[in-house]
């Protein structure tokens, strides 16, 4: 199949009508969101959703997020019976939706098992991105969409990443430029007066804790041992299985810099903070030093991470040593993606 690439300009969303027709007819459309690009299908059509798994090579036990464009849909596709849970969800949705957050809630019967991978809960997200919202509205159905990468690749943050991974496998890609956030949404499960944090994102633990105590799933910061399962099935996958090994390096700044210099002199690669480049640039070429953005700007790191991981993958290096990111506030989302990309391998200096 030939994948059609379309663009909307100057807030003219007319080209999206064709994309909505594809969704209505059971086809696949990759759409931009403020987090990452999603691979969308009609979320009420089990057969259409099955095509998502095929196109991505996604394991069948990993459920999809449905994307909605109004608050009524949150009620329509979920079935929260507990009154206190309902109140907490109401407060959280008014505070953070639309936005980069996904809530895992008891599902309504109308949501097909292909979306939830047979679970009795459904993940729901109300994105801010205008194109995503307009496409959902024009389609008249919720759009089930995982990140639009091949399984095992970093999530796509621009249309080219989607093209590289899925060209020829899906009907259409809507080019909406670079994603503003660049990391996937925060996933939470609000229940029994608590908020379980399943995946960190731009809505942070600190922001959520204004509403209820937050409990972080262990899978966010540590490798699960055999037999342990994360709350979000997708968190058990490494996501990005780099062709080139990536190893994180932790320690005092002077030791990290010397370590980077030595490894660069040996011809290996380094993924570092922007502020570190001048101290190591004499020791390696442009092709072996990658910037993760400013050490003081977790949002910039978030925007840059997946693109830089793709560039590393396309390089001819044998191993890349990476900085050990922070874990506070918005840094936790970067930490989680990077440490997983490293397979939790850390060298302590
Ligand atoms: O920002 C995002 O969330 C992007 C954009 C496209 O919206 N989507 C995204 O989808 O990252 P995906 O499929 O790559 O990640 C969805 C995660 C997976 O880890 C999956 O296991 C989890 O959500 N998930 C989905 N439904 C769930 C459920 N019922 N219970 C627990 N986890 C669930
Ligand atoms: Mg994904």
C-alpha cells in the first residue's frame, strides 16, 4: 500500500476530511499529538484496531489508548461505579484534560477487547493538539492510537520518523511538524483515593499529588525481575532495543568528563548535556558526540531524546555512553525512557 502524506496549513483543517474517511472505513492514519505521533484507528472497531498491532508488530497483550475530544466521551467509554473514584477522576480531568495525561479506568462495554487487550480497564486520553482533536471530531469516533513507531523503535516525534517506520504499512500520515513535548503522556490509574503512576510524563508526580497521594509503579525506575509485571503492560517492553548498546554513566562531574574523554578517544560515542560539549569536543568528532539538551531544561531533554536515540541508531558507532539524567519533576519522564533504552545498565564512577 502507498502511504499518503498530508499537511494542514494556517488552521485550515479541510485536508483532514480525507483522513477521517479512512478512520471511518477501518483504515490507519498516523496523527500528530502534543506528546508523540499516534497511529490511529476507529477505537470502536475491533477489526480496525487489530490492523494497528499488525502494522506496528505490537505484541497482542499490550493495550491501546483511546483518544477523545470532549469530556462527555470520558463518561461514554468508561464505567466508574464508585462515587469517590468518580469525584477524583472528575477533579483530575478538569485539571489536566485536555493535555498530556492518560487515565486508566474501568471500561464501558462498548469498548472492544482489541483495544484493552482483554483487560476490564481502558486507557483514555484527551489531547490538546488541534489536528488530533479535529480528526477525532470529524471521524465521530474515539481514535485508538499507540505511538506510531514500529515496535522496538523510539516513539516518533515528527512525520519523518513515522515515515521511516511505517511507510507502506498504513494509509496516511498527517504531518503536523515536531511534537511540542516529545515524550509519551503520563499514565495514571486513579482509584481508592490514590493515584497510581504507571508511566511518567509532562504531568508530574508533584502536580498530581495536589489531588491525592501518588504511588509510583516500580517499573518506572527499576528493572523488573522475572515474574514481576508492571501495571501498564507496555512498560515491560524495552521500547527501544538499540542496535548500538547504550550505557549510562553516573558519578561526580569531573570523573564523568574524564570518562567521556577517554571513551571518545577510543572511538566510542557519548550522549551528553549541552553544557558538557565544550569540555569533551576535542576528544571526538561531531559524529560521535550527541546532545541531550541543557542539563537545566528537562523539557528540552524531553523534546530531544527520541530524535537523538534515532540518530544514534543510524550511526556507525559500536557503543554510546550516556549521561545519567535527574529524577526530579519533569526529569523523571526523561530518566525513565533513557534508563530503559540503556536496559538499566549503569556504570558508577
Ligand atoms: O502520549 C501518548 O500516550 C501517546 C500518544 C499517541 O497519545 N500514545 C502512547 O501509546 O504512548 P502507547 O501504546 O505507545 O503506550 C500506551 C501505554 C502502554 O504502556 C500500555 O500498556 C498502557 O498504555 N495501557 C493501555 N491501556 C492500559 C490499561 N487498560 N491498563 C494499563 N495500561 C494500559
Ligand atoms: Mg509506544
